[in-house]
């Protein structure tokens, strides 16, 4: 159970939180923590500073769709830990996580507000996105939340959608871009590069035999970009490295291989087994292909490396 003064607390595990009284909070799912989400958090931060109050986020785990309609639930852009960390990095003092269950999905909007926002957190103000819905059958909207705020003594505000080019930024649109391999465009909507996190596990060792050692990532992230070769960066122990990443099944060597995420870090030679890595996707270079032999693959890899390094010369890590 998470302690009262931790950055992350859970409902209903943790009793009424000490030190959270009068908080200004953002309420929502916030998958991906894209630019629309950070606009909400920016408002929370400004209002909390004006009130000299705690600034926090109230979110859900698992994503409600995983409980309500699991057969249609989207693959998420972030793991739970990634999302919580991103919220703290965006200036929040804490994250209140509601453990979403079938029972909770049946709560009417009034019960959710009373139990979570009023009795558990004792908030003074809540911010949501324009299309936020809550409660049984998603029957609660912004207007109802504002009415309940008047009843229970807290203020309610909403943030207009953030647009990019000629469309509204949404987690759904970003997922679609990633599925299509457009990781650079997805990054523009996110406000940060799409990132996988995980632990380096032993692989087949073919890269080392070819003089190109790779880190084989075991990740809990649900949504992988499509098979192909990507210019990426790696964060290891707080240091950023230029790298290149292959997602795929290694068709040159295997006819029915396991899908893997393998990253080669440029100018790096240390043993990484067991290390925790974050891999950020900068741009897709090409699709994965089958080559006649290892020599042909190595020649292509050299071309890929040159292309990736040319890209990194144009940008700042």
C-alpha cells in the first residue's frame, strides 16, 4: 500500500490522504500524456500556485475500457508507471489513482464524485478536457460535474481541445499514427517522442557476431510501432545515446521468429543485460525485409546506420 505522503496514492487502498486537502486536480485517463493533456496540467499548476494549493492528477488503473469493453479496449500508449512519472515530471505534486473495477463502473456520477473527489481527496478545484465523461454508462459530463461541484463545494473548469495543423490532438489519433509507423508525426502530437521502456534480456547473439551488438528489450508497453528499422535514442542511467532499433521477426534468419525490439547504441560497448532502458522513436527509416544472406543484411545495416547518423547530425539530442 502506498503511503500517505508518497507521490502516488491509490483508491480505495489508501485512506483519506493527509496533506491533499484543498488540492487543485486534473481528472482523466491521460494515456500518452500528449499536448492536450499537458494543457490541462498547465492550468492546474497555475491555479494551484495562485491558491498556494497542492497540484495533482486523478486517473484510473486499469484504463476503464479494459473493464467495460475489453474486446474493444485500445492498446495503450504508456504503461501505468510511465504515465505517473510523466505527470510528476510535468509539475504535479502527486497522482491519485482510482483502481477501476466492474463495481466502480456501476457507480452513478454523484457517488463517484462524493467518494473520490470529496471524501477521499477533499479537493477545492477540478479541471477536465472538453469531452470528459464519467460514471455509470458514461452518464456524467462537464455540466453535471459542475453542478456536483456547486453541491459539494469545489470549482470545476474545462480546457478546450488542443489542435495540431487542422485537427484535434487525441490519444486515438496518436495510436493510429504509431500503428502506421509515423512515429515522427506522433511525436509532434505528443509533445515528446514515443517511448518504450523495459529490461535488456539475452538474445540470439547474432548482432555481436556481425560486430553490431544489440540490446534485446523486454517491454510491458502494449503498443509497438510496426516492424521496421527506426532512428531512436536510448536513455541509460540518465544519459541519452543515439541508436538504431529494429522491430520484427528477423526474417533473414528465421521463418517464424519471435517479434523482438533490438537496439544498437552507436559508439557503446558495455554489457547491458539486465539494464533498464528507455527507447524513444525519432523516425522510421524503412520496413523490415528478408535478405539473401548475412552479408547482404550487414550491407543494408551499414546504410541504415549512415542514414540514422545523418539524421542525428540535424537534430539535438
